C-alpha cells in the first residue's frame, strides 16, 4: 500500500513537471511566433521602404548573378526580377556597361570596402543616364559573399553641372577676351578674380592678386576706395579717372567703370570693375592738340596774309579813284573799296580769334557800322543797331556784311539828300537808320530801314539798274537761299529772311 501511494505521488509530480515544461514550450512557441511576426513585419517595412524609395537597390552574388531587385529598380528600367533572377550583367546589359559593372564589383569584393561610383546606364528608350551608385560587400549566415548597391539618378545634376561648367568657361573666355583689366571685388574690397590684362598692367600674378585689397594697386588708394564706395551708393560709376601702378614703378592712366553684381536672391555680392587704359588716347589727344595749335597758327597766318592782300587791293582802288576825274568811275571804285573792306574786316576778326569757322556777327556788325559812319555818316543821322551775339559761319558773315554795307551806304548817301540844308517837304526832322539781326527757330532775319525819302515807286530789285541793290537781291536769294521784302512807306525798309540750314545754289 505504501508502495502504491509512493508511485502515485511520483506520477503526480512528473505530471506537474510535464505540465510546467509544456507551458514553457507553449510560451516559447508564442514568443517565437511573435518574433517571426515582428521579423516579417520588419522585412515588409524594409521592403516597402526600399521599394518606395527614390533610389534603386539590387544584390548580386559573388559570381555576379542577380539575387534581388527593388520595385523602384524594376519600374525605372522596365524589367521584372523574375526575368533577371540568376542572370549576370553580361546577359542583361551591353558589353561595355557589363564590363564596367563587373570591374567595380570585383574591386569591392577584393577590398571589402564600400565604393561610390558614377556609372552611365542606358534607359529603356536608349538615352544614357548618370547614376551615383553606392556599392558595398556583405556575407550571409553561411559566409557566402554578395555585392549590394543603391543608386540615385543624377542625370539632371550632371547636365546642370556640365552647363554650368560650359557657362563658366564661356564667362571666363569673355573675361579674358577683354583687352582692358577686369576685376571682381568682394563687398569688403578684396579681389575675387582678375583677367590676364590685370596681371599685365600690375605685373602681379593672378594667384597673388586674388584676396588682396584692390586699392593697393592704384597710385591714389583713397581715391580708388572713394570710387568703389560710390558704386554701392549709386549702383555704378562711369569714366572715373585713376592710375594703376605696375610693380616696376610705371604708371598707367585708366578710366574706371564699375557696377554692382548680385546673387540669385538679389543680394549684393560685390563689384565688377573694368579699367580702360587711356594711355594711347592721351597721346592721341596731345598729338591732336599740338596739331590743332599748328593749324591755328597756320590759319591765323593765312587770314593775316589775306587781310594784307585785301588792304593792298583797297590801296590800289584808292589810287585808281584819286587818279580818275570821272565822277561815276570814282563812285564805282569807292563802292568797290567798301565791299573789299567788308571782307577785310572778316579776315581781321578771324586773325584775332581762336575760332576760324565762326564769327560773332553782332560784334562784327557794330565794327562794320562804325567804319561806314566814319566814311559816309553825318552827326544829323541817328543809327540804331539791334543785334544779338550770334555765331555765324564765315561765308554767311561775309554775305550779310556785304548786304548791310550796301544798304547802309545807300541810306547814308541817298535817304537824306537835304541833311545839311533846309528840309524838303515831307522830310522828317530827325534822320534815323535802323539795323536789326535776329535768330528764330528755323531762320535768321536781317532788316535795314530808314525814315528818309524812300525808294522810287515800282522798284524791282531783280531788274533794278543800280548795281548795289541788284547785288543785294542776288546775295539774299542765291547766296543765302533766302528771300527779300521791300517796303516803301515812311522811308525804305528791307527785310531779308534766310534759313539756318540752307542749300547752296
């Protein structure tokens, strides 16, 4: 009985122990299932992450056979993993592409290190794209070797970099194409870049110029900095005079032109400056100045000689007049003498002037009238001049002077026949002659009038028998390309109009 009780007790203990082990096994199985579930979920998350990543991913074994492709890889190249499984690159890609992949893969397996490579891979449409691939070696639990990789399509970046490089080379070629020194300067006044012309004008290499203060290379650094500051205040400077000092001590005069340059956000980065070498221009200006002085001396001498020759002609005319006893001949020679004197006075003005193509007609007119008053005037005649200071071409001055001379001489001689005796009936008590010259928008006007006895009725200047008045008509209409109007009320009035820009006839 005792033995049976003992056996039952043992059985109960064993049964309890068995139940305990069973519970532990069930607990272990539950944990294992949970771990498997967690691992599966982790694998699914990892696969979803890789498949939905903008990168592509792949795995190959140590023999180069494909063992994995991400969904993004399949989508990007239009392939299926099931079709690629177990195949090598030589079965899937063109020969040169496969050889490049194989070379990189073998280098990774040999070094045991990750490698970053840029590989050119064709798209399904044949276009070649650039991929930035990260390839790395790894082994599985059994020790078998693999090469894994992830890649990013950088075709757009490569294209942009290529375009940027092309633009940079183009910009550099433009900079170097400039024969003038060209410098880019930072906001703190340091040189950022220069061209070869800058190296030449300073005698300093580009390497040593970059990073130095730009003002150090000018003879007046403070003035250079003031011009630089002006760029920031006004946006640019134009033809700012400076002088660049070569390291040998020689100096080059330049005109400094600069403007601000900004980055893509609109922020000011610095200044682009070009220094135009004006050495040749200075020499040319000096040569031209000397040539002008020589020409002025030559022209002054020519006008002096012409004036003297005209004076000689006047003297000869005077001698002819004195030797003649014929009244009409004497009068004709006297009139001719006054016409020559008009031209003499012009050359006298040109000889004493710094301007050889133009004369102040207002000033010239007053001197001409003074001379005519001395020759033909009378204290009883009041002469008024109303003429502005207007510069006219020499030819125009001579023509207007001749017209004025004829009309004033005619007025002084014939407008007041009884000036020294008793006044004739209808003759005004005060004898007046007026000369006016004015400039208008499109034309000039010259007027001469008197309050004398007037002109003969029906006078036509184009057919008049008087040589002097006929010449006035010809000079006004042909020489000046203008018109002449004659009025004969309360004296004689002549009004000449001629254009500023006239056509020669």
